[in-house]
């Protein structure tokens, strides 16, 4: 019997970066060393659970350990979600699973390139300028 090596996958959303380590196990999912069952806020937990629910019982064969940093709460949740979905795909090598993920939400596997626009001179923000008064 050959031992399967862990798989490391990355997910990004805005400025949040998540790194998931997937190894053989019994279905433990931890986000920054916190079990997914008690992860707060609840909306972020539901977002992270989406790929697990879509995969059915497959994820109960592996342990998933995610480390997330940067960004806000929902950005981190979406980055973790992407890294988990990509990791499950690489671990199980299932085209059926890929079709399920893509039909549910494409951003689960494909990154979103949008970033914050840089502030420029002559105004308080990226696009806004100081008003001119001619009177």
C-alpha cells in the first residue's frame, strides 16, 4: 500500500490568500486551526462549506487544513472556499466533480482578477477630483 502525499492548493480573493493542505484523514476541516463547525461568522462558514456540500461524502476521506491571511472576513472565506474546491479536484481527479463546481459557481475554481483601483493625485479617491469654482 502506497502512502499518498499531501496536496497544497492556493485560493485568492481581493487581498486574501488561502493555502489548503489536503491529506488522507477522517474529514477534519480547520481554518486557521479553528474547526469549521465553530468558525465565525456564520455567513463565512456557509460560504466555506459550499464545495464540501457539493462534493457529497468524498471530503470525509481527507483532512483539510486551511491557512488564510489578508483581506476581510468574506474575502478570506471566498479564498478558503476556492482553495478547498481546487484541492478536492486535485485529490480525487474527478471530471464529474469539476462539472458540479463549475455549474454551481465558476468563481469556486477560477479566480476573480478585480482589485482596488489606485488613488491618484488631485483628489481624495481613485476617480473623484476636487471641484472647481469659477465665481
